[in-house]
């Protein structure tokens, strides 16, 4: 028996390639509306995010001033240290800033364009094989996924990574369709560029691509295997040239590799950004202490009055500091509202679509289409669910294309076969499950559009019943439209909340607060849940600010960075000195000073007086200042547009520069000021180079205060 879906809709294998990809005029209207709406959504209120992730924005600014910094991905134009990722995601906005100057739009619009391109490419892939309706549904589902809306308006590497992964699927399906090796070469190149974007995360798409091509490609299995080996070679070449350049470049004439402990790109690849993410044994982890997982948990426990914050090894974090691992991790409060809305629906429709392919030929393109997305979803979900290392909710954007494609392709395949009673049951179950999941997720933020979850339930029941009844063909069509609106209502609400709320800092999440680690996590802008490491208090209640270490009101003794005291007490965290509390001075000392000087979670926000001081005689120095952590340095650098040395890299744990190197820079007159404060660095690691530098500076140079910031003129020693 062969499937009724054996022949791709509207496509003949003998047609010319251009003609097959040509979009008829009615289709162009649909695609135009989809892309216009996506662009408007992503561009709307874009500048509210400011510099978004200042860690990367500072590197983009540096790359716009120095081609060397651009090539290596340096945090500063003085090329002292790189960010902790390869630089490709910085190259495009770096060029944009060179052309249009440094501002929020020149940094973030390239991310928006990547998002629109991702939606367009997913539409074209699904539409080509299953028609316009499937393509539009897949594209809309991707565009409205909350975490996608977040990351396509943000300057993390994930926007480019997602685009490259979708493009790799497109190239692989082309290779399956016509059997020419050039498509697998292109697949390898795209994955290689993805490696230079976010290193090993792009490898999650390799098993789905390889298995799908080997199982469903043309030619003999031996020849298909040869094509895959060729793709591997192409990947190694497209990624390896930069790795080799960094490896063999003289270390004394290039920046230190941020995120590594031995100035090695290979260590960064396989350690901090590699197997360390799976095992949790990352040196320089993004947690208090900057050490490995167990050390950071101990540091957090000591810092927070004997109790680690929720989600960081304390209450609410039984699975470790990055949340509880397990099969249902994607449905936990931290991740659920970001990505989980349509995961069950995608699995149901994907499995049903595979069944509908029946005993069709091995090279059936529909089976290949569904298989590659299903394998992508299962592989990535499994890794994200059980990895013990650094994990942030926004990583789940890598699941969004697979979910959207399965909903669009699987939904239309089932719709075309709805004359079968079993298929109608599947459609009804998928609708009911979608409604139940939406109610579950919306109910977690019960004060956010409280009526929507009940509307979703009613629409789901009506649509599910109408889809089962065979004698109501018009009602079935209306029910399908209602089901689509119902299924996208929750994600759309979260997406709209995302574009109307400022998102900045290294750890962000979409929609209203659901819980988690960092800004927008537990105890965020709407209070949310207890626990959490982010706005609303470190490890206490979001409302009221109660922590094991004492009562906090508006921040840790006035030292909370901007936006990190929203959950409890005063809303005054944006102003140094706005908060009071018994935990204040101890916590400020433990973390090395936050607030004006910036720190781990937020970039510094220097006053006009301080900016003027740093800019005076700036041309005479390689670095106008140095400070601990890249986040602290980023604010000063973005304000002055002059290089600021980030001692210790992202969180101050990298051994760059050493004390001897720093002393030599000072002796040569390359650094003007040392700015005190800055979280981590040596605050919890007494042996770190950042601590050694801080102690040497404070012992040999006189401090002065500008506003709330303490700094030292390194051209004026005490003697």
C-alpha cells in the first residue's frame, strides 16, 4: 500500500529548480503578510532593550573600531580578551555599527532580519512540499514562539544559530530530493559556520541531518555515506580555518581566549562550551564563585545566609544550580512559557504524519521532511533535559523551528486525510492537548491576561468536537481556523508582552515572570513564584523580599544593579543607594560591589561626570580604564566608546591578565584608571588573578570617588 501523500503537492521532480521555488501571486500575498507582520512584531519598540546583552554589545562596539577585535571577537578594542564564544554572530552587527554608528538599532536590527529570514526559510521549506497553508502555519508558529520573539530582538548568538540550522535542513532536503552532492557540501558549510557561531550546540542538528539523509536519500547506501563524509569534511574546513588561525596565531599578539583557563580555543570548545555543559564541571561557570558546579553551589550557600537561592542548589533547585533535570524539564516554570506551548501538539501531529506516509517509497520526501524535524526535536529536547551544566531558558529557541515545522507540516498532512475517522480523532486530541497545555502555562501567571486561559479552553472544546463530526464540512473548516487561533493565542500574548518589556542583561526570558535564574526569572516583573536568582530578590519571595540572610528592601544595601530589585520592597534598584536592608553591606562586600560599578548581572551605568573623566586624555592610553568582569567593563566602554579592560573576562574568573602583565601595562602607561567594584572576580576566589590585581592596586594607588564609584588613577602611585 502506498500513501496518498507520495507525490509532493504541486511539485514535479522534472520541473526546473527556479520554477519549483517560484511563489505564485496568491502565495506571495500570504508570504508578504507573514513576513511583514513578523518584521513589525520584532521591530516594535526595539530600542526598549537598549544594548540588550551589554557583554556582546561591547564586543560589537570593539569590532566596529578594530578589525583585529572584530576578527577575534574581543571584548575591547585594546584586544585584552575575547568573549566566550566564536565571533561570527558579532561580525554582522559589528559591520552595522561601523556603518550606522553605535546605537540600539544598529546592534539589534541585524538580529531582527535573521528572525524574519528564519521565518521565511521555514515557510519555504514546508510550503514547497505541503503547500501554502502548511508553510504559513509553520512560519507563524515560529514567529510567535515567545522565546523566538525574545532572541530575534536580542544580540545573543542564538538568532544566527537558528537561521543556520534551518538552512542546513533546507540543504539536506534538497540533497535528498535530487541526490546531488553539492547540497551536502552546503549542509556541511552551514553547520561549520554554526560552529563558529555557538560552537558545539550546532552539533545537535547533525544526527537528525545525517540519519535522515542516510535513511531517505537517493543512490546506494554506500554513496549516501560518502556524501555524508564529504559534508563532514566541508564542515571541518568551514569551521577549522578560524580555529587554526587562533591556535597558531602568536599568543602575545592576540587577545586571551575568554572562557578558557589556558588561553586555548580548543579548551573553550571542549570544556566550558563543550562537555562541561553536559556534566556541569565548568571552570568559570556563570554563577557565584566562577568555579565548577559544586564550588559555585557552596559559594552561593555561604553568600545567601546558609541557603542557596531557589534553582541554585537550594529550595526549588533539587536537580542542581541550573534547575532540576529530567524528562519534563522543558515544561518547568523556567522553560514552559518560553517553548512548551506546542511541544505535545508537534509530537502528536508528527507521529500521525509518519503513520500517514504508510508504505510509501523509501525516498518519500514527506517522510524525510517529518523525520528530520522530529529527530531535531527529540535530540535537542533530550540533551537540554538532561544536561547538568550551564542551561538558560533562552537556549530553548533551538527547539522552535522543529516544533513549528511539525505543527505546520503534520497538521496539514492530517487535515488532508481527515476523511478517515482515526485521523479526525488525532486532530481532535491534538487540539484538546493544545488547549490544555495553554491553560496550564497561562495559569502559572494567573495575573497576566487572566481571562485568556478560559477563552482558550472554550475554543479548544468547541474546535475538538467540531473536528470529530464528519457531517459538518464547513464547521470542520471553521473549527480548524478556531483551533489555530486558540493554539497561538497563548504564545502570542507572551510574545506581545516580550516586545513591550525591556529585556537586557546576560540572562533573559520571554513573557511574564515564570521562574528561573536571572532577570525575568522567579520573582520578576509580575512577582511570579518564590525562589529564583534574579529580579525580586536572590533566593527569597518576589513579593516582600524575605531572604534567609535578612530582610531586603529595594536591593542589597543600595548596591543592587539596575532592574534587579523589582520583586520586593522598593522599586529603587535602578538608583545606587535606593535600597536598605540588614543583608546589605555583607552582601555588597561578598560580591565586590554592584550598582554603579556594575557587575555580573548588569552592565555598569556610569554618571556623566565619570564618563567625562574617563574620556579626558583617552587618546593617550590603550585602555581608559580596567575593571573586574566584562559586564562591569561593558557599561563604561559603551558609554565612552573607548577600550576598557575587562579583568577576568565575563565573570572575573579567567586568568587574564596576570598580575605581572597588568603591572607591565601600568608601567608602560597603557591603562589610565582602575575602577573598583565589579561582581565576582576575586570576591569569592581569593586566589584569582582579579583579586591579586585588585589588592595590588588598592595597596599602591590612592582611591577617589566619583558619585558612587571608587577608582584609582594608575598614573599617580601613592609613593
